[in-house]
């Protein structure tokens, strides 16, 4: 977690140099972050379930010789990571609703796990682009760091 603290500190410095969104937007986003987190958690878990279900059909087709290779370890690792960050999003909902920094920290951790899972997903040879994944995480971090002060105790904000 110490390494995440260093990454967070670096990104705080970077985000302070970027333009800020309107205060009302940030306040609204922070107030509804718990709901967005819960939705992201459910969608992530459903996605992992779908990938697992799809793997059964792909493996069955490969067993019949319909494809050159079966799914590798990276495919299943990406499913496990999707479950991991889905659970993190769900766990973060309650502290986010209470405007607690712990919820923000869990969302930040989930985005880091999500980035790692995208890299694993690409290593599995599945479709996707590392560039688009990095852009997506960068945009997520931009919004996340815009609302970060709303979750800090008054003296730290």
C-alpha cells in the first residue's frame, strides 16, 4: 500500500497542474460516487461471470479441434482480477456514501487493479488496445482526483 501512496502523491501533484472542473460538478460527482461505484462493481462482476461462461464454450470448441489453442492462464487471471476490482468497487460504496477517504482509496486501488488486468487481458491475446486502456484509466484518474478533496478531512483538503 505504500507504493500506492507514492503513486497517489505523484498523481495529486500532477492533478493540481490540470484545469479544475466546476465546484458544483465535483460536489455532485462526489455525492453520487457511491452509486457509481456500486454500479461499476455489479457490472464488473457480471462481466467476469460472462467471460467465465464464454470460456466454457470456447474450451469445448477447442476440445473438438475447432481452434488452434485453448484459453491460457492470462484469460483466467483477467477474470479473477475483474472479480477483484468488482468487489473493491462494491466494498467502496459504503465509505463513499459516508464521504470517507477509505472509499476513495478503494476506488483508486480498483483502478490500479483494473489497469493491471487490462495488461493481463492483452497478454492473453484478447482484443483491446493498451493505448485506449491507458487513456481510459487516465480519464478515470482525472475525475477521481478532482473529487479527492471532498473525501479528505477538513484540515487536509
